[in-house]
C-alpha cells in the first residue's frame, strides 16, 4: 500500500514538473519559471517526457499486483509454485499432516481466472441466501462454503463474491469467522486484489490467535507473509514467515515421520530465505536454503516421485544464491 501511495505521489510530482516546464509563469504567475539551460530549445520535449513518465508511474501504481506482478513474489520460482488458485472444499483447519501447502497458500484445485476482478469488500445489499438451511441453522455455514466452491468451479464470479460476503454473516463462532476471512482472502488474492486479500488475511490471523490452533495459526501467518512479500512489504513478510517457521519446526518435532509436515517446513524455510534475500541478507538466506536442502534430499530419498521436483528446485535456488554471494 505504501508503495502504491509513493508511486501515485511521484507520478503526480513528475506531471506537475512537466506542466511547470511547459507553462512557465502559469497559474497567474504563481508557478516560477524553470530554467533548462542548454536544453531550453527542447522545453516542449522535456515537459512531454516528464508528464508522460508521471502518467505511466501513476497508472502503474493504481494497477493491482497479482502473484506474478512486479512484486518480489513473481521473481523466483518456488517449490510447488502455481497460478493463484482457490479451494474451499475443506471446512476444517488443516491438520498437522496437511501442512504441505504450496507458496500459492493452500492446496488448490480451482484456477480463479476471472476476466475482471470482483470487488469483495464493496458495500452491497445483503444477498439472498440460496442455501437450503436458513442463516444460523446448523450446517448453514458449511453449505454456504459448498456453494462458494461450486461458484468458483463454474467461474460465476459475481455469485462467488456474494457467497464470500455472506459467509461472514453465517459464521457462528471464531473458528468459522477465521475460515470466512481466509476464504475472502483466498478469493481476493486469486483475482489479484492484494489489498483486500491482505486485510482479510490479517483478520483471519487475529481469529487464529484467539482460537489458539497452531495449524490454523501457521497457515494464517503464511498467507499474511505471502501477500506482504508480493507487495514487497518485506519486514512484515519476514516477521510472519519467522513465526510460521517456528510453528512448522514444532510440528515436525512432534511428528518426525510426517513427510507432508517436513515438506511444509522446507517451504517455510525457503519463503523466509527469499524474503531475507530481498532485504539483502544473502548469507542468512543461504543458510536457510541449506537447511531446506537437507530436508528436500531426505524427502526425495523417501519418495522420489512426490518430492524429486522439489529437490531440483531447491538445488537450483541454492546454486543461484551461492553465485550471488560469491560474486
């Protein structure tokens, strides 16, 4: 968000400079003339370049950043990376053995490729409840999530947005409120609405802390970190990733034979490594990737089909980092 605001201000400033160059003494003499020296004969061209560049920067700042956009999240291929997808099938928090989510957050099946983003957070009349169960009835929340899943599969984005809004009103406790916020974040992020996704994930994180479920907390922290990383809010990303990593280590210590939990730990190490690299902490990032490599090698040895590609990606990223450190 701060990057967007800075970009908009910079674009306006360049546009103003271009106007001042093109119209010296404009606004009834309140704009002082800007001398161009040797470039005085090119005053019109200089003004046009400044105004054009300002317009480009301003428009770029307004455009939503998707997962493959200009943020740091689109620079590196991470293990299991895929187009941002949405899956609302699991109404329960991820169990310890389900921690192998990809960098695109949760394991996903439905590719959200809507032609135009649907604003989730816009004020709208309360949509009609289409589920068979009335609001507040047992099972109404789960049925609404099934409808949301059906809408996303069929790419009915307007109906899906209505379902996302309705989920929060159907949530009966903090557990369901966390899930509703997570779904809203997943839906917004899938459409490139990272600002809305960040707000929803922050809300989900708040509920996860209140509930005290370690698995849900680790997932919520990962989502917060992912969106922050995509927007290059690296301090926030590092803080979230470090806390999530500590939880993933605890999960593996409790279940050392859980391969999915170990893969999730490897992913957590690499998320933190990438964020630290972007902050200029390449030596720390290199150490984190070496830790991930040890885990990836053990996983690939146990199941080459399932984890062989992960190992190849980790080795490639480690080699890239080593080359940068030695350069």
